[in-house]
């Protein structure tokens, strides 16, 4: 007999987007929060720099944050969504404070703020110096485990959407015992994160396989702007290392860090004379890529040796200790860095309230395409997007009032239970994406990547293995092909999508 669980609302994902949305929902609603791994893992925990939020509510300052966001996004942003992002920042920061999040403060008790690339003003709040995500998520996890209306399921992965006539009805989940569970809900929220796992190096965990995007795609939900994959300019460089890369925060350049090539020469004046190291990430990443090409190297340097050791240890304790553990005292030595995959600006298409193209289905966070990032995300706007649109989804769900029990005819799906190993396919996906669909793209390379990965996609489609490993693999190749197809469709270079031809 099939196991069935039923909730008013099901949320997939245990990062900031999923947890904050759950905490904004009415305590009268029964919520199921499903996380495919341990809830402590995920990209939100790794966010260093902070959360961008203009708290003054002065029209001129709000306009400046809005304009900075548009400029960084190459003016490809959705205007109304971007206004919402900026204007609703303060009320959601106040909610975070009420939920117990502790941002860094000055001696007089006011919130500290810093500057990052693409911002004209110091509007980035942080916690633990350079460990914002971990501090925020610890506070919010404490809140969610105290909520009596929220059931948290860790190590339980949703693999398919249950839907009928463009209406979402629930999800199929693989539980901890590797059993099939049908989870029904009146409203479903996808907060499944990004796609870093399809590249050899990413600031994200390998578990970021684009699961929610692939699941939505299989159900016929609209997906847009997948070509806009943002590469962070300054991942900590370690020769031959693959997988999760330690991030050297944008805030390091915000506090005066200087980029130098391997010959020790400062180079950003060649690419953005006005903003230099504080240019948006797409410009800085492309500049570093060019410098590495011109100097026959695989990294550049970030120089903070002109800043005091005391300041560096206090402002960037996590970065300082990580570099020290790798033999680099950043107060006296340059930090080796190179661009790595960081953030997806596209994803599941949603409106200003998080609605997807399917009824009863929402998306929020990195898996969603709200349009606020345009062709390139402004630094520290990602955490802000999670809370602003997570709150709007909660407010929208509240309009439905009381939910009734669902009566759903469950599909008669037949899964194969085999312990197949797809490691070689995953390795090739990452190799292909890193070699052919990276910072600089060409028609020839994109077509070659499509040919190589389509072969794997077709082979995986022939079977349907009931395992997390299988679904992660088919999700990876699905989102990789979405990136490739939409990169092929956009002929012009814009934002973080740079084409030579």
C-alpha cells in the first residue's frame, strides 16, 4: 500500500527561501518542509558577504539601490519586481530581527553595513563578520524547530510533481528508508536552490543539482533565462581542487581589496576604469578570465596587504582563518583566486507573488526567475530576494483561507529499484559544462556540449530508477541542457552571458 502524507502547504528546500517562507505562513496551517539532505547543508549557509537592504526608506536611497540593481543586471530586470525587492527590504529585515537573527552592530547598537561591488552606498548587513549565512540560518533553524505546525523531513528528496490539468497536487518523495511516499498539498512551494553541482567548481555544495527546476520542467512549467549563470570572480584557488570552492567574499573588495595578475600588476583599470574592483561580478569575472588567458595562468591574486592585520581578523575572521590554514597570512601575502560558478539568475518563471505557470505551485529563491537580477545579480541581493518573495508567497497563500483535504487519484508509476552507478555521467556533465559552457561561450562549443549531454539525457530517460542518485543525475543533465539551449538561443552578449560568436 502506498504511503500518503497530506499538508496544507508543502515546501521543498531547507535554505533561507524555504525556511523563511514557512515561518511567514500562518501557524494555523499544517506545513511539511522537505529537505533532500541534512538541513545544515546548502548554499544559504555558505553566504558570506551579507544581505543588501536599504533601511532608511528615503526615496533617493531606495532609488539608488533600484538603479544599482538594474545597472548590474544590464537592464534586463523586471522593473516592478525589482521595485518590490528594494521597497520591501526593511519590513522583511525587521521580521528577521523579530525571528531572532542577530546582525552585526556598532557599539551604539545600530546595524553595521558594508559596501560591495556594484553598490554606490554601504547597504549590506552582515553577521559574524563574514559568516552571514551560517549565522542567519542557525537562528532561523532554531525558530523552525520550535514551530508546532511545521513538520521537517530531512534526507527526503522530492523527485516528481503530482499534477493534473496544470494544477499541482503534491510530490513523490524518496524517504530515508528509500521508500516511495506520496505527499499531497493544497499549495506547493519550490525552494530547491541552484545548479552549482553541474560545474566542476562552484561556491555551492555538490547537492545543488537543479532538482526543483528539472522537476518543474518535466511537469511542463515555464523556465526562463537559464543562460544567465553568474560566476563569482574570487573563489579561493587551489590547484586541482574540484567541488565546493571556498568563497572570498565580495565584501573583501568592498573594503579595499585590489586585484592583481600573476605578475603583480593591478588590471581592473583596463576593463572598468570608473568602478575598478567594485564593478559588478560579470565584468570582474570576464576581466579575470582575460587576464588569465593573457598571462598563461589559471588564477590571479586579491591583495589586502595594505589593510591592517587587526582589521582583517575582525572584519573577515572566516576568510582569514581559512587562508591561514592554507599557508597564507592575508595581511602579508596575496590571496590566489579564480572565477567559479556561483549563482543562477534564471529559473522557474514566477510573477511578483511567486506564482509559476502551474496552478497551486510557487517558486522562490535561486530556483525561481523573479526577474530582479536581470542578466547578472547585484552582490548580496540573493538573500534579499529569498525573504521579500518568500513573504509575498506566504501573504498570497493566506488569501485562500481554510484548505480542505485533497482527494487525488494517485498515478500508477512503476520504478526500477537498481543500484546503478552514474558517477561517470556526472563527471562528464561537470567536465563538459566547465569546458564549453563557462564564462566565455561560442556557438561551436555550445553545440558540442549539447551533443555530448543529449546522449546521456536520452539514455537516462530510457530507465526510471527509484533512487536519489538517479534523479540527481537526470536533474543535472536536464538543467545543463536548459542552460545550453537558452545560451544558444541568445546570440548577443549581455550580463554574465558572454559569447564570442
